[in-house]
C-alpha cells in the first residue's frame, strides 16, 4: 500500500528568467503534517501551485495521492483541497450559503446537512445566517478551512493559513489542523512562522533560494546546530501567553 501522500523529485520552475525552483525533492507521509518553511520569495507558493495543478513545472515530477500532477490533474484535484493565504469566501453569501454552494459543486447528497455539520464543527452555527462580510478575520479563516473540508479530501494544502490572524485565532486554526491530522488527513502547510511549524509539524523542510536546504523532524533539525550553552534563568511568559491568559479571564467572567 502506498504510504506516501506526496512525492516530489527534481522540481524546477522559472518565471521570466527568474529561477524560482532549482530542483526540489521531498516526500510527505500519509496522515502527517508536513511544514514547508521559507522566507518570502523562497518558492513556497510556487511549490503549492504545482502540487495543486494550478501551475505546470518546467521539469521534475510531482505525484500527489498516487497521481502525477501533469498527466492526471483531474485525479489529483478530486483528492485535495487548497486554502490560500487569503480567505476565499464569497462575502455576499452567508456562512451557510457558502458551504451549501461548495457541497453542491462537489455533488454531495445532502448539501444542507453537510453545511450544518461543518458550521457546528467550526463553531459558526450562531453566525450561519450572517453574510461572510460581517465575520471577523478568525471566523472568516474558520469558514475558509470548513469550505476546504467539504467532501473529506485526503490531502489539504494550507498556504500560510494564519497570516494576519490575531494570536487567539491562530491557536484556533492550529487546533483544527491537529484534529484533521489525528483523523487521518494529510496536511501540507507553508508558513513563515517558525513557532507554527514547531507546534504542528511531524516533518519540516526548509526551502531557501529554490532548494530544500534541510529537512527532518524538529529534533533532527535541532541536531544540525551546536549544543546550546546551559544557563539557569527564570522563564518569563511570552506576550502570546499573557494575551491569551487575560482574554481567557475576560471570557470566563
């Protein structure tokens, strides 16, 4: 049985004489969370676009769920979903209408029931009949991820899913991602936030100037660096921890 959800070998892509990908290789295990790290312009989004059939590579191979992205794009699309950097919700429609529309496009048997289930799962039932344009950034992102889960795709691509979100909404998205992976869904995540990869990923690859320069588990990557000097200091809470503690107390009152 195929244990790899994604296999990439020698991937190259050039835009207008700019060599964006210079021979990218990596594999993603089924049911795992794989994080692709890199600064702006490293080639993360280009890689995602190739793997989701939105862009053709110049050379190299990419196999997603057992199908080649160039020769069998339709088969690839049937088993994946993509959530981009900006929420792709229709702001004129309500949350429920957005979900029903996607369920119908995926030819599911009971679109209204699917929508209700997703609204409940993502804590959006109370806002179901409000236009998406009235949603906060965190709610919009939750709806966006809910839309990408309609039809239970086997592989989900999340391209910088928490960019622009406040700390509370970011942690909410992290929780959803962990639950999806626990349920057997393969997650391919791109991020600039090192903490995000640290919190979520089973394996991490670092893309720099069009090449993977390091990959492995977090503990494997830590071994690439010299041992840290041990010093005993009082641990101070991070601003994120302080923020969440204060917000939590307010909500409990």
